[in-house]
C-alpha cells in the first residue's frame, strides 16, 4: 500500500516511517510512505503557505494553491508508474471521527493520501479537492500530522503480512465492536494482585468463555455507546447473565 502525506513537516513523517514495525514494513516492501510539502510550490522568499483570513479575525489560514499543487504532484508521481491516484483524505477536527471500520476500509485501498493542515485551518475550497475528511477525535491538534501518523499506523497493521499474527488482529479491541479481554503475563502475583485462576487452568474452552465474558462486561461498563450497537447472540446474553466467579 502507498501512503502519501501532504505536510509542511515532512521530516516528522520521515522519522515516523523510519522506526519500528512501520520501518520494517517499508523495508519489506509491504508499504511506501511518501511526502510532499506545499512549501515546494510557493513563489515568495519566505515560502509562505498561509495568509490572513478574509473577513478578519485571528490566526492564519493555509492558502489553497500550494496544497492543491502538492496533491497534484503526488498524483503525478503515481500516474508516472501507471498506478491510479490515491484516495484523498483531509485531516481536520471537523471530519468524521476515525474508527477501526475506516482503518479496515482504507487498508483495502491501493493508496491513501493524507492532507495535513496547520494554523487555524485550510482555505474552505481545499475541502472540495478531497474525497473525505477525518478527525482523530473531539480535540484540536496544531496540525494534521499526528492524526496522519495515527491513521497510517492503524491502517498499516491491518495489511496482510504486517503483524505476522492474524489471530491477534481478530481478537484485539474494536475488531468486532468489543473492547478486548484483560491480558496477564508473569508474575502470577504482582503487588498483591493475582492472575485470575481460570487462566492457569489449562482448559482452553473455559478460558475462551471467560475472555468473551470479560470483553462483553468491559465493553458494557467502559463503552456503553459501543455496547448498545452490538447484536448479541443468545450465547453472549447467557454469558452476561452468569454469576461472577468466587
Ligand atoms: N487537525 C487538527 N486537529 C485535528 C483532529 N482532531 N483530527 C484530525 N486532524 C486534526
């Protein structure tokens, strides 16, 4: 998969692309991460990519032309290779909240272009140049770069061959609209807190039932909004109705 990032801080994305599992995936040819800075398409001495807002007010607004040219330059680079243009996504606090379902949808695309704004935002006309707008959540970042990295990280771990452990993907939080069950490792006793006995039983069926029940209980307690959207099987209802173990 090919990620393209339009950003005035390409060094931030390059650093991210050079570390850990992402770097491994890039080295292994599983994905590419390219950047293009709108500053390349400025004409003034200061390479300005922002300007004062029409109508007055505080803050600066990113001008549309350098952003548009950066997007077009990235399109042109894939066109030279005979590849279709990447789907364009603007990172903005006004976008649709990003979910695991979006990550899965993006992971099926050949290319994703992430457009990062800075300052007070981007000229409104830039929105017409992208196919969707995504927000990382109801808070405001200084720019879209951190959001773009979050999107790349969540999408890349869904790419076939990325984790080398397809089972852990299907069991993790949000995979089926549920939070994940609790995990424990050594030691058995940590500061007076014990590993639940069921996990030491060696009975895989009992452990699987316990984990499913914990995932359901946890989702109901911590994320009632997610829980309300679940279509529960009778077996899950029965699990929820069970008494707690002594
Ligand atoms: N840019 C600034 N704030 C953002 C947010 N919450 N999500 C995505 N992009 C942003």
